[in-house]
């Protein structure tokens, strides 16, 4: 069961995706589900994925869950966060990105 406001996913830059997948598979035994040629998801305690389209060296993106994105976006703004990417659709659901007062970028997603 997913809970509002809990860390739910970690997205990281994938670089040369086949090499990244090979490294994590060889070093740690990870397996992947491919979502097109530029994205591979993993389930290794905390679900996550490697995005080959992300710039190399970009910070990992912690992703929180919310059952109602609109309500959660309003809470983020009211608490002092800044919306960086308004709600948008992606394969598997919808999400938005925000910056917290410390300057960290995070995202919040929902299935619907």
C-alpha cells in the first residue's frame, strides 16, 4: 500500500543505459524492466529507475507518492515549496516536480 508523502521511488541518470544495467546487474544482482530504449526500472528495496535522457551528473530525484496530486501540489506551495514542473502525464501515471526551501528537487506522483 502506498502512503501519501512517503518516499516511493528514486530516479537516477542512466548514462549509457546498457552499461549501467550491466554494472548494477553484475555488482549487485539487480534485474530491470525496460520502458523503451531510454528507461529501465528496478525493484531493489526501494523502487526506482535509470533515465538515459537525464544529464550525466544530475542529482538523483526522490519521488514521493500522493493519492491526490492537486491537493498535494497545493500543500507543497503553501508550505513554501516552488513548483518546477506542473502536473504532467508519464507512462504509469502523473507527477509534478518541486524545489524545497533547501534547494532540493523532488517529485510527487500518482497513478491517476
